[in-house]
C-alpha cells in the first residue's frame, strides 16, 4: 500500500547491508512515481528514463548514495511507465542483467498496488519482502498482494516486514493471522505449502519521522534508535 514505508525500508535496509560489507544497489522500480531521490535528498541529472530512451549510458545512471550503497533512480510524473509494455519490460530486465554482476544484492523498490509494472518487477526478484503497517487498509492490501504472488507467480515463500508496529510482538501476531487466511487459498502439493515469514518488526519511532522530514537516512543519523536497530536485525536475517 502507498505510504507504508517501502522506500524508507529499502533505503535503510541497503545502508544496513552496506555496513555489513555488502555491495548493494537500490533500483527505483516505481518507474512513473519515483521518490527514492526524495528520501535520500538526491537531485539526479540522469535517471532510468534517460537510459531507456538512449539519452545516457547505463554507467551514468548508477549514483553513490548516503549510506555507502548505490542507486539507480527513476523519473516522476512519467505516464508512459504507468503500464507495462514489451519495450519497458525488456529494458528493465536488460538493465538488471547488466548491473547484477557488480553487486552482491539489488533491492527493487517497487510502487504500490498490484499493477502489471509492479508485478513484473516482483517477478524478477529472487526474494520478496512485503512491507505493511498494522492499519486494516494496509493489511487488506498486503493480503491481496501476497495472494496474487502465491497464485499467479506460484511463490511458496514471501517475507513480511511490519512497519510502525505499536507494541512488541504485534508483527508476529499479524503474520500468524495472515498466514492462517492465506493457507486457505494457497494450497499446493504435499510438502510444498505456502510460508509467510516475519522478517522484521519496526516499532513506531519518533526518530523515523525526524529522518524522513529531514530527508536523511535513519541508519546514518539515528543509528542507535529502536527503528534503526530493528532494520539492522532485518539485514542480519537476510544475510543468513
């Protein structure tokens, strides 16, 4: 869902992974309504749009970001990327394949919803993290998204990050409830059932609001905050 903190999690998770020695690239896969540049306080002269249209080389679009990782930024207000065309899908795949050898991890920060552009970007990923808040509207959208990934993309495992949790253990409870409902609709062959795994729970934290308003990375400016520690734990879980 829009506003749950997908880009915030992507950027700070990248910084946490970079601190552990990973070579990380965050690619803004919200091609038409990008805001990764806003979160990172970057003012790019070259975006993925320029690469797609041949106005710039791929190398020029890979930019250093605060936090020790790299980014490839998309444009904003580009209606041509609101739907998936063969040309867009081919160029996005080509970009990812070309940059993949240089990095240990590529994080695809998708847009909200389950449009064909979002689902295509997700289909390119090895692993999926769904970010949700405890709000009923967010959980409804998270459930719908996960159901589509399980049925249409036949994914048997999806990770869940609960952002803005109100109390300790809320993420675990939400994950269990979602898993119970999903189990009814994601039946598979014996031994191949669907698993929704709680990867992290980020408590509501005033430091997050301060970082977002200042367009700063939480991991850089408030590394000791509760939310930053939670995101470090998510990075640790992803690494093994």
